[in-house]
């Protein structure tokens, strides 16, 4: 491995990964500004790079790859990789890597935090209290929704969806799940039932989305699907914003067709409609599902480990297009 190999890091990330790359002898260029680099900036920096460590906010297109003749590996600092044109990378022999598993429980915990925050009106009650409106206990003040013994609907029972569902055990909930294949672990440990999406939406008190973004899942939850939900139901999305038709969701929340929503992701991120921000029955988070110290450091290290392995000529531990080696 040549010490002259150059890595471009599109944003400041936790130090663990940066130190690993430096110890490996790479030359690093790191975007020092807390913003998404422009296409021209990406092209300029990648023209001389062997490796790219990017974020899910960076669109890595075929046009960009054409401007990076030396590029051998793209390490995404995320579990998802829909920001990368993987097929185009494969055609060019460029390895694409992600950071799975490490954020599974962290993101599942965040989904539960949102569920509690919406159900018990935590953010709304905090604002109410800070503004001086709290004048003592009252029988009708900030009435929310019980969680124990309610029905939990899990849309997608992969790693994160399964971890989320399993954390319901202390609340004695009935668990329904929607997935292409049966999840024997959930069925065994929770007596969970695999059902159609329509049945899940009709029966659940809480619906939490844990799917990747694909052509099949884009706008999976739209006007029709939201109309199937109970008026008392709450929707949680920590997956990808485009899975939910945001305009339809705003209408459902505004008209109280559903009770509330907890969102960590948005359809046109980072843009959030003013109308959505104005609603009291939604809790909004800044795409921070994996935002804990331990998890973000480990993600940083995993991304670096993927780059180091690739540039040593080895298959990275988290390669999403291993057919490059065929």
C-alpha cells in the first residue's frame, strides 16, 4: 500500500476513524466546514483521490465518479447507501461500503424515545411548562396515550425493526409486523404476528417504520394508508423520509385523522415544511437516530476500516457490492 494514497472526507466526523486513516499512512483532505460540499467541490477533491469517506447527505452520482479516475472505494458513514449510485460504482470497479449493525440498538432506542415523546406529549408539555402555563395539577392537563398493553405495528423487521420490536417486551404489547419474510425470532419471543400492511395499519396503536428506501418503499405510506390508521394512532419514522408521503401526513396530522407522529427523517431533507413545524402533534428530530457518542465513534472507525481494507486489496468487512471482486 502506497503512502501517497489520498482520502477525501466530506465532513468532520468523530476522531476514531480519522486517526485510523492517519495511522495507515494515508494523506487526508477533510472538509472543515459544517455543510454539504457542492458538486464542484466534490469533483475537485475526488479528482486526485483513491478513497472517499462520505455521508448519506452526499449524492455520489455517475457524473461524480467520472471525475474521479483513481477512486477505488466509497465508504458511506451510514447504514443506508441510497445516496450512492451503486450500480455505476460496480461498473467502474469501485467498492461501496456502509456501517451496518453498529447503530441497530441506538436507532431502535431513538424510535422508542420518539414514541414516548409523542404518546405522552413530552415536547409540548415542556413548552407549556416553560412558558408559565403550568398552574398546578389538573385532570385535563396534557392528557396523552398509554403505551402498555397496546398494539405495536412494526413496518420492516430487519435488524433495526427487530431490535425495536424486542424492546417492547416490558410493555406487554401485542406486536404485529409487516415484512417480506417471516421473522421467527419475533414470533418466538413476542408471539408477534406477520400481517399485511393494511391489517397492521388498521389494528395498531403505534406504527414504526424500519425499511430501506427503494422504488418499492417510496411513498409506501400515503393518503390511503394513513386513512386506514386509527384516529388515536401514532406514526414513527426513523428510516427514510421518502417512505412517507409528507404532504399526506401533514394533512392527516392537521385534520387529526391520526393522533400524532414522531419524525427523525423527512421527504425533502433537510427542508421541513413550515406547516409540519407548526403542528403540536408531531415531534421533530434532526436525523439523529444514531447520534450517541459510542455509536458515532464506531461508525467512524468502521468507515475507516472499510477504506483501509479496500486499499490493501482486501474485501472490506462491510462491502455492499462484492461482485466487484468477481
